């Protein structure tokens, strides 16, 4: 799972049937300190988050498991909302080297 900040909503009036009624969000991957990591991506959002909220998401084939219809063409899916991150001093550096 990865962390991201919701940047905005993606509006698609025409999309695959399995995505009908599913909101899409523009999310910016971030590290535990909230700094951007890489470029923004589109993710399906079964949770219903808004701009500025922090979330965790999954990618690849598992992303479709966030939907009731698991045979859907999605690359990223929001799994939950992050309320806060508690870290000890120095943990951020360790995580940065590993990830």
C-alpha cells in the first residue's frame, strides 16, 4: 500500500461499464512526511474522499479488488482514509532509504 493526497476529482462522462458510477480521483503519491513522490495518478475511489485528504491506495491487478465488480480496468484503487501518521524521530529517513 502507498500514501497519497487527493488533488482533485476526475470527471469522465464516458467510461467502461464496470466503472459506471465509480468516482475517480486525481491523487499525488507522498511519503510519510507529506512530500510528493513521483507524478500524480488517477485512482478509483469507493471511499468518497475530497481534495486535500490523505489516503492509502493499492496498484496493479489488486486495485480492482476495491470495487464490487472486480473485473474492472483500474491501475490504482483507494483503500482508506488516513487520519494521522505517528512516527518517531528518525523513522522518516529509514523509510526513505527503503522505499
